[in-house]
């Protein structure tokens, strides 16, 4: 038995954004967002459900799933596989755009519903060991919350390192599914919740059409290529930086040696010449010569 690598944007949208994914997405959002007790998510509408043709261009490194909750709140769920330029700005921009486009001209601002941007990354994004980071609008000094209308939530998969025996919560189990489904040959017994079982059914490659399998493989190839480009650029940057550092170090060493030699010559000339003549003879500036003379006088 083989399963899709759910970290790829293609598989992520298929599992969480298909028309039959509603119970899966409800469980997933309740686990990762952590709604207050008694206010757990019970219903939602998936916006723009998964369709194969939408992914054939493969120009982007992400695809998102959008849902409108029963109370009107909007959730943008995204799986980001590559740390590309402008990624963090795009997350904020998309959340702000979803917030602002709710109103038509002349409508009251009180009609605006909160927006939650839930992003999972297959790379490390922030310093520290926390898997989850949450951002709200807060007062800078006293951390007073302005409003909760826009919330950004990030889960960094490389920081999630629990094995099957350590999965204690439904959040642990969903993160384990996302990170490891593509490497599994069987469904682990610990992942016994019905929505996760259903997610495995959708991710089972045996249920995919030849067209879908081809799309998944093409997506893997694209991601591998992009990661290779990023790694090569990083290695080239390191090598270039080291080379520049060596050159700068050699230049600095020569300059320091020449300066020390000039100071030694200037000390010998102090009893015989005035400061201007010593500066001209050694290449030192007048202030350096004056400091040497003060030291001699002291």
C-alpha cells in the first residue's frame, strides 16, 4: 500500500479540499487551530474544491484550501513546501485581502468576519523549538490585543519529531499524518480517528487515476528541481562568501602589518622631526603621529 506525500501542495489539496473532505477538514481545523471548548467547529463550506486541471501549470510552490465556517469566519489553509522570496509577505497579503474583499461598496464595517490563515511549512521558519507560532495584532509595549480579526498560525513540520508511540493528542496525529503519510506502507493503529482514516483512503495511490498519479509525480519532480536550485544557490553563496572573506582577511592583515611598520618608523623619528614631516615620511595621519608624541612625552 502506498500513500501520497501530503506535504506536496497537489496531494494536500486533494486530501483536504475535495468535495468529500468536509469531515476531514473539520477535524483537522479543530485539532490545529484549537477553538475554545464548547465552540468547536461543526460545519464549514469548502471554497473552490479540488480539481485536477487547476494544478497542471505547476508555476507555484503552494496551493491553498479555503473554507467558510458556519459563523462566517474564513480560513485559508496552506501547505508551503519551499521557502521562496516573499513567502511571509504573501501570507499576510492573502489574509488581508480575504478580510477586505468581504465588503461591497457602502456596506458597514461591522459586517466583516475574522480571517484565520493556517500555514504548514516543510522548512524551518522561526527561531526556537516551538512547532506552532501564532500572531495577532497587539500593542507593542503592553501586548494588549487590538482585535482578533486577522490571525496567522504557522506549523513548522521539521520541528515535529514525535514517533507513533509519542502521539498523545489529535493534533499530534494530524501532524504525523501530514509529515509521514508519503513514507508509510500501512495505516498506523494509533491513527484510529475516523477522519484520519478517511484521509488515508483519499491519499491511497491505489484509488488514483493514471492522470492523478502522473500529476503527483510531476509535482514531486518540480519540487525536487526547485530544492536543488535553492541548495546550489546556497552552496555557491557560501563559497563566494568564504572567498571574499579570505581576500578581505589577507588585505586586512597586510594593511595592519604596514601600519605597525609605519608606527615603528615614526617612533624612531619623533626626536628628530616635527609631526608634519613624520606624517609625510611614514604615510600616517597627523593625529596618529600626535598620539605617538603624547605617549612619548608621558
